[in-house]
C-alpha cells in the first residue's frame, strides 16, 4: 500500500493582482513543502511582497486560488491568515516601541476582559516559547530600548504566540548586523526542526544558499523558476532574477587620489543623554578614492555620518569640505560646499514617504534654479528631472506621481541615490547604499560609485556588509566604540578587519 505525499503547506494557483495599470502578480503558481525553509527571490518590484501580502490577507487576489494544508481557503484579512496558522514578520517591524515585549506579544490577543489573568497566562506561554525556540528576550524590556535583532525576535514570538505554523519573513536581514543575521538563521533552523514552515523573502543570494531547502524566483510579476537549493548556484539564481548574466564582483582599477576633499579632525559627538558617541575621530578622504568605514552597527558610524552631513553638532573638533570649514551644523550649507548625503535610514531621513517620487527627488534641492527659477517651482522641469532619474537608476514603476510609500524598499533607495548623485557633488557620503536592494541593482549602484570615484569624486562609504566594504574601498577605516581602531588597505583580509571590529588594537591584530 502506497501512501500519498503530504499536502504542501501552501499552494497558490493562478494568482493575479493588479494595481491600476501595474500587473504586480501574473498567474502565480507556487508550492511550499511543509516543514521546509522556502526562499522567494526577485528584483525590487518583482512582486514578492505583494504575493506574500495576499497570503497574509493584506491584499486580496483579483483571481486565483490559495490552498493551506491541501484545503482551499479564503483569506480576506490578516485575522483570517492568523486563524489558518500563517504569521508574518514584516521588513519594517510592526511594534509599539514604548510597550514592553510582553505587551507587544499580547497586543490584539489579550485574552478577554480580565487583563491581569491574560497577562499571567501570556507570560507563561512567552517564556515557554523563548525556551523552545531559543528566542531569549526579556519580557519586561521596553521594545524601543532593544537592539534591532532582539526586536525582530519579538516579531517572531508574536507570530508563534498566535499559533503560526507557517512563518513569512520579508527581507529579515535588511536591518541586521552580520552577527544578528547568523543568530536569525540559527533560529530559523530551530523552527524548521520543530516542524514549522518558513517562507524567506530576501535579495541576498548567499543567505538563500545557506538557509533554504528550495527557492522560487520571480521576475516582473511572474514566477519564472523553482529550484532545489542544493541543485542550483548563486550565478544561476542571479541570472534568473535579472534575465541576464550578472557581474557578482566589482571590477575596478587602482585609485588615483588627488587633493583632500573631506577632512575630519578630532571630531567628538556627545548625544542628548551625555554619552560620548564619537571619540576624537580624525581622517581624510581625497578626490578619486573611496574610503570605507567598517564596524558592527552602533559603534559610532551613524553619528559620524550625521556629524559630517550637518545633522549633528560637534562637541569639539572640526570638519572641512573642499577646503571650507563647517561652521555650524547646517546641511544646506554643506550642500552648497559640494557635499551630498545618502542617509543610512531612507525612511527616517531620506524620504517623505507621503510625498510623490517627483517631490522626493528635489528634497533639499528645491531652491536649485533648475527647479525654482523664480518665485514658484517649475513643475514641468521637476517632472522631467524625475523621469530622467528614474530611467538612469531603473526605478520601477517609472511613475513620478506615485507616492514614495508605494515603491518597494529597493526602489525607494534608488530614488535617494539618484537625487544625491545627480547633483554632481564633489564629496559623497553614503550610508548602507544597498540595504534592501536586489542583486541587479547592487551591481548598478556599485558600478555607479566606481564611476564617480574615477571621475574624481571623494566618497565616504559606511556599510555593515563587509563584502561591500572590501569590494569598493581603496582604504578601510575600522570603528569600535566611537573610535577609529586602525586603517587598512582595500584588500585587507576578513580576519584582520574582524579583529579591529571587535576592539582589538591594530598592533595586536597584526
């Protein structure tokens, strides 16, 4: 007697979804095996997040069928998804920052009118879940005080508390340090070992190869391939995603540095709580070179970028841009000096997501005579500039009127990069240039940064992606606890950089 194979945890048949003229999902067919980690990859705007939003009930498909555990289901809202055992951890966390971990986990599932009784039961269940899945986090900690990696654990615990058997993670490592990402994948392995099904949306092909059992590839709204992970390669997946061969390494010649364009001397930053975030940092960046800053997130890199960009005041020290000393913390003054800034957090500092794309491409540059030749803005010139930026940086969809909130994270990043780079700055400071960006766009952004370097621009690059720092940088500065631990050549090894990142003095690391 033969037994039939178990039903897929999820099966989608002929799923379609359009937003006006944009066909985001086109006749999607997908099977996800129960108890497996299934990756879904694709370029920004390929339709991955839309598809998962349909599965979680945020959107309803225009047509097609959804099966959960072999049964055809309707998912009109997220409550219905939760009742079917589907949980989702979003790219941008859905947490109340001034609530505790326990309060966030309980939110929406308080357990009736007797809140204290529900709280006691929730605490017991939360502690049990933490132990079972190695998701250690203090139930009484205020979420806003937790590092990002632990906030993500809270999101996973929320889903498990609601009985999730199928867990969707949307770009889960986009905001994590490498160590936090490693911890996350250990947790996913533990979830799989306990029989949970995980759907992992990511653009990082190395993560797909390391963590998944199978992977499906989307391109321009269609599902173009599914592969067993053990039977494919990074090169094949990149080509399937983009529809052409992708250069996975950065090609660049030697730098030819010129005059000093950015000089930081004994820079000290003290935050509002009186904590010293930058400790007498000094370095120079010359025309025609890329200087990368490596370090685990939270060691002063963000404060350094904000100080150089004029967002944070210096407690002491000096910053010079193109020979002019910065007198006050004024971003507008620094733009006039020839400095452009791509911030690390595009939502908090780079964009006004309620504004359209064409409004965002002039943020900070709205006084430019090309955009504002007189008393009023030249809306035709702004639209034309936005259309050109979108074409040059392959922003999808290429719609200047679309609210920026409606673009995928990678396309939002392209809008910020286009705005700053197209101003032809002499000094470009860039924070996390490829965070949340797909492999094809990463190739284009890296190529553009090398072109700017070769055109004589001075570039300061901050990234938590060590591979990115090593691939692009001509010199590498390593930061730890607000200090520069040492300077290395661009071809320095991972071990040497890693030792400095962990606080080992350069002489000892050598």
